[in-house]
């Protein structure tokens, strides 16, 4: 019987982000579903201070079944502090002994939000010369920054809603003027955050000022968006140069909006209708628009594109998520499962795409020739 060497896949999770706990949930699902005949998972948890911990697979999470209590097992409980340094070719170095603690051949950075989904970790992995799942530095960065993302989409002729961006050193527009320009209600959001963290739906001037203060807790730049009365659709994209789109799903929230609680804490917070009950031509338009968005923003590997479907049938792109959630109730894997791609097969395909891109990039010349 022929045995094949398993590929060591580093699952990088946690991170210095308000979406830390979401990442823990995603990592658990990826770890549970990965094909153990083909891959050997290596668990690398990043705590909230930014330390990388090589975790024991038998106990890398505490309270893993409770989204409200889940947390990363610390150094005393499970982890050993490690680093991945440039030119290490995947070697994990113990920060205390400087000894090698093993290695990885490809990384799955299942990180959400700043310091993980925004191009920072992707830059480190590029320097370390390690293949990794998902978009590169540019695609990750522009996908994370909602203002830059929307400007690029607008330049590409992709329909979006109206918005205003405000930086922390600037005076926000007064409530009457922004209400006149964007209408009411409106949304206030951190520009670089996901999972609805720091998002407020605003109806009054008091809510407006509270929303601005809340959003600035998470980012130095915020965006103020017009409320769009519409159905919320989502489409998953998979691929590199020739991406494919999944079936289209609809999010029906039982909350005021699709908040963090509705997404991750309340089991009845939202209903995911897959496929969405929309005309076939509308679903095809959303799939085409998802792929256009993916390409316009230089995304790779995977993304989830979110839409507004207005009563008149017009589709607007709300945002792209270049490392969408992989929790038990996350739309990205559920859409692919409904499209005929199982969770395990999806992880396999994402790792394959990472390795394919890496091999192509290795062929690029680093030397100038006249």
C-alpha cells in the first residue's frame, strides 16, 4: 500500500482584533473538517496581545462550544510561544529557546479584521516565502478598508450606495447636513472592521454622536452610509485567475440589522435562505457582479460579496469580505455546500489554490536583465 506524505497546514487564528472570538470559531471548524488523510494541521493561535502560540491540538480552545465564552488556551494551558521569521521557509522558532518547534508548508490565516485580514499577515507570509490561503497584500488591504474598497468599485463602474468617510483628526459633518445628504436612518461603521463590530444604525442626533464615538473605538477612520431599504444577498467566490460564484443566499435578520450578536451569538438571530428566493436572472446578475467585484479588488482564493437588492430590482454591492467566517452558521461555506462543494472539499480547494499561486509566483524573476 502506497502512503503519501501529508502536507503540514498551519492554521493561523485568533489575532489582535475585535473579531478574535469569531476567528476562534472559524479555526475550530476548519480544524475539525480538514482532510486528515491529506493534511496534517498545525495550530498557531495568536492571543490578543499579538503573541503566536503553537497549540496542542487536544486543548487549544477553552469553552469551544459556547460562542459567548470561547477563548484561546494560553501559554500555561496549551501553547508554546513561536515566531515565523523571513527566510525561515516555514520553520517555527521557539521564542524562549530559539530551537525549531516544527514547520509548516502552507498557511491558512483564518483571521478576521485588522492584523490578519488587512494585508499585514499576508506581507509577513510573503517575506517568509510561505504559500497561504486567500488574497495577497493588496487584495486584503483594499478589501478591508471600506472607503478605499468603495472608491475602487465606483471607479470600476460597480454600483454602490452613498457614503461619507471621516478620519479621527477631522470634524465629522453635523447631523442635519449628513441627514440631508444621506437620509435617515443611516449607518456609522469603522472603516477597517468586519462582523458588524462597532456598527450603529442611527435615527437621531444623539444616536449619531454615540455611533461616531463607538466606531472610532475600533479605527481611526469611519464611514457613514445611507440606509438602503433592500433585501440582503450574499454570494461566495472561489478561485484565482478564473473565479467561480456559488449560489446566491439571502440573510433575513430578526434583529434591527445583521449585527455581531445576530451573526455569531444568537442562534435565532438570522435565517439564511439558500438559495435566495429571487428570479433566476437576478441570481445570475448577482453572481456576475460578485466575480466582477472579486476581480476589481484584486482578490484571490476566496471572498464573500454582499449585496443590497432594492425593491425595483437594482443590485448594489455593499462590501467584499476577503476572509469570511467559517463558523457553523457562516454563509461562505454554507453557500458552497448548497452549490455541491462540501466543507472538507472547500478547504482542500483553498489550499490547492494557495499552492498553485505560490508555484506561479516562484517562476517570476528577481533579477534585472537588460
